[in-house]
C-alpha cells in the first residue's frame, strides 16, 4: 500500500494586489485503493490544491507538506512526480503538434517507468484500452489533442491513466463538459484503473453528477481554502440535495 499525505498545507499566489493565501491549512491522507472526493463551491481552492500537487510554478507552498510514502513531493520536479506514481492531468500539454498519440503515449510510458514497455504487450494494451474507452482506433495516428473535442480529450486523459498505471490520480473537474454517455465511459475507465491497479483517486468536482458513476468512500467539503466537513458517501447525497449554501452562510 502507498500513502499520499497532505499536512497543514498553506499555499499562496502573487497577484497584482500582493500575496494572496488560497489554501489555509489543508490536511488529507489518501491510500492506494481509496477514492476521495473533494467538493466545494467555485473559488474555494480546489484547483489550487490539484495544481500544487502537480507542481505548478504559480503556486507557492508557504508551510505544510505533501509526501508520498514519506518522500517529499514538493522537492520533486513535475517529471519526478510522475515517476513517483502521481497522475496529474494538467501536467500534459494540451496540444503537441507533430507528435502522434501512439508516439506520445509510448514516450511518456517509457519516461514514467524508466524503461520502454515490451512492444508486443504495449500495442495490445493500447488497443484494448482504446476500445474500452470507445476511442476510434484512427486516433492512434492523430497528433496529440490536435482538433480533439472536449470529450475526446477527457477520454485520452483516462486512456493515459489506464496505460501509465499511476499509484494516485488527481482528477480536477473531469466531468465538466461531458454528456452522459461520455461521462459513463470516462467513469468506467477510472473505476477499471482503480480495480486493476489499486489506484488511489482524488476526484475534485463541483457537481455531484459524476459521483453516480464513481463512488467515493470519503467526501471532503472544501470552503475558503480549507476542509469544512468530512464524511462518507452520504455527505455527497446531502450536497446534491442542499448545495453549498449551508457552508457559505456560516462564512458570511
Ligand atoms: P476552485 O477550483 O475551487 O474553483 P481555485 O483554486 O481555482 O478554486 O481558486 C481559488 C481562489 O484563488 C479564487 O479566488 C481564485 O480567484 C484564486 N486563484 C487561483 N488561481 C489563481 C491565479 N492563477 N491567479 C489569480 N487568482 C487565482
Ligand atoms: Mg480550486
Ligand atoms: Mg477549479
């Protein structure tokens, strides 16, 4: 088992008005095999948490820690984070002109594993994963994300997740812009990666819709840069009925 541990994390950004603290002491522990949902109103800092785990240079950690099995994630480069087993969707370029999907996936897989995958297994794995995700085989020879629709990009994101076999996936608003069919296919992909590879998942979402297909054991409500409440799946059901008003009133 592996553990991703976030302890009392404080994160700031520089704005024209000066330094602004966005995360105000976030603590969260995720083990492989577990699914955690972070839910919260817009502007509460959810994407900031995802970007900080991803190593986005814009975000400065002023105190606290992120460790993976005790290793300091904050000391790692973005590539090192991927090699350590973290999957962070936004670390991959939106479009890569002149690089086909096939080449991109194999190059990335080689970088993450430290060795090239055996060609025979790899070709089969890619074919199977693409079929599972209902991705047209022709995509293999298209340039990365070039002219892909929003839904196609999400499927390709999950394709990477199935092929790279990370220990932990941080999925920020993976449900946004997907119709119900695409949402189902994408969710099934996440669930497969979870079952097959015992992946730990941090599912960040504003809406409860995706939680019909991906079932979290733990739900954390994010308000104003902090976890305001923690619970099980029943908390997501309550948020679906009541929204976030309750938390925002307390704040005001
Ligand atoms: P969420 O994902 O929950 O909607 P964000 O993490 O995107 O929240 O944003 C949290 C707060 O930090 C918001 O007030 C947002 O305006 C601010 N913020 C986040 N990133 C930046 C940035 N790069 N520049 C300026 N403000 C930012
Ligand atoms: Mg955020
Ligand atoms: Mg966000």
